[in-house]
C-alpha cells in the first residue's frame, strides 16, 4: 500500500484493485520460490521451478544472452494453466557487452512487443535481480541502464497491469534457451500457438 501511495504522489499513477492484488500475489509467489524447495526432501539447493500465474493473468519470461557477435533476447508468454501462447526472439548487432544493460534492453524489447500485440495483465519474470529491483524502486537511477529502466516503466504504464518479479535462472530456463539461439534469426521472429523447436520440449501446448 505504501508503494501505491508513493506512485500516486510522485508519479501521478493510480493503481487499480486488480493491479494491487496481482502485485501482492506475485510478491508472495516470488517469496515462496526463493525460500522453498521444489522437492519433497526440502533440499535448499534444489532448483526453483516455473509456476503459472493466477487466473486472468499471463506470465512473460524474459532473458538476454551475450552471444559471440550480438546480444540476443527471448520472451515466452504462458497462461494460468502453464500453456504456451506466444514467444519472440531478437538480437542487437551493436550493443554493450554489459550483462545488466543486455537484460534491461531485453525487457524493453519484450514490453514493446507485448504492447504491439495489445497484451496486458502480465506478470513479467526476469532472472536479473538488478533490473527487477530498479524497476520496482522509487529511487531515481540516472545511469544509462537506469534510463532504459525508466523507458520500461513508461511502456509498462502504457500497457497497464504489468507486474515485474525476479526469479532464479532455473525458473527462467525457457527464455534463456530461446535467447541463446537469437543469432539464428536476423530479424524479430515470433511464434503463436506452436513454439519453436528449441523450446518445444520445455513448454505445454
């Protein structure tokens, strides 16, 4: 509630009840993923798995990859039943080799893609803790990466009902695999209903 209040005071942004509920649910889910094992034995070193979003929401997993001659990114969208909806992959031929900037640019491109498809009510997941923390912070970041994060916030506001959460790499594996093959696609490439072969064994259809 304090975040909602500050967003109104400092950014003149009003949250709907559904946005507040989604934010709370996403934070609770992130906490559970961070502190609970996915195995019955409770081994704290077990990988964290992907969980579908609440009914009425979609989940977009995003990742970046620093490839030999470019920066690649991948985004995969799933529904509350865990089923594949759509995905996209793209690359930058000239981009900073900084991993944080690459991850931030990946989210910016993915949000732009979601906006172009008129897709809203989305939980965005990234394994880049710096990006997620900066995106959800009210403190200004005047660095180059911070300016890209600001653009991400602006696009997210235009879309409406976007929640950004941090997950471990194991829960973001499908997006990571897609980003790794970005160099094979010279332009932004999208798949609807049927996933690309590189992730077909990792998603439900």
